[in-house]
């Protein structure tokens, strides 16, 4: 996740710390909203040269930005880019990945610097999250940063909360983190791990 003025540093640090602890060399990771490629690049570093990252975005420009960022870091070969709706991830990811994803990362909302009409939507986000549950391996994790500060974002965050609560009795551990900066409504981060 990139740092920008709209995103509190403490939340960014929490997400990065969790990913650094969780993702190991050789893992397979998914960035379901690659945007400008900051998260994809971090994941590419973490999986090492024996791992792989699949990065999805619905915008051509997002894939271009991500590709350029990876090339600048000489890490393009660790990442497979997919122009797709993440709701369709089950037909996008190679079958060999099913049940082996170590982590899936969602940074919701719109791509900084782009058309704000191209934004994640509750229906497709929930479809993608649900699909991820089938693609994650044992102890696999989902990281979701949601932005309730825009109209669709409030509904999206609320519905993700309900969805995550329903997973807890089914063997998942969920934690929500909201930054302590007093902003209303603040971005929030869901960390969900299969037990
Ligand atoms: C906040 S940005 C992601 C930022 C990115 N993680 C980074 O590190 O730069 C959200 C991204 O989600 C993408 N997006 C929106 N709806 C999508 C969908 N249904 N499927 C895939 N990507 C989508 C947008 O195009 C946008 O690039």
C-alpha cells in the first residue's frame, strides 16, 4: 500500500507489518486491486524469486502503471498481470493456484490520480472476497482496506463487515483496525485469517 496524504500512516504501517509477518519467500499472493502497483511491488519483494504475485485491475492504465513500477525494480518476472474484474478471479487465476494463495490484498476505492467513477463496488467486491476464500490455502489471509468516506464506500465497508462476521463461526479470525486520528469516517482495515 502506498503512503499518501489521504491515508493515515499508522494504518499503512499496520498493514505492512502484517504482510511482512505473513508472506514468506516462495509464496503465491494476489493483489486484487493493483491500481498504481505499490502493493503489488511490496508483495513481489516479499515472495522472493521463487514466489509469484497475481495482480488484477479493471483499468488498463492501472496495469500499465503497475508494470512500469515492477520493471523499474526489475521484478516484473515475479508478477502476472490480469486485466479483469476481480469478481471473475476464479476464471482468471491458473487452476494450479487454487487452495495455495497465501494472501489476497484488496485496497478498495478509486485509483489515486484517476477517474473517481472507476471505483470498487459492494457487489463485485463481495463476490471477489467470497471467491478468494476458495483460493486461499490453510492459514491464508485476506487484507482489505475500505474507505467509508465516499457514498458507495460506506455501504461497501458495512457489507464487508457483515460478511466477515459470518465467517468467524466457520473457522476464520477477523480483526478490524481503524486509525486513531479522529478522522470521520476513517479508512478501516480488515485482516482475516483462516484458522
Ligand atoms: C485504491 S486503488 C488500488 C491502489 C493499489 N493497491 C496501489 O498500491 O496503488 C483501487 C483500484 O481498484 C480497481 N478496481 C475497481 N473495481 C475493480 C474491480 N471490480 N476489479 C478489479 N479492480 C477494480 C481500480 O481500477 C483501482 O485501480
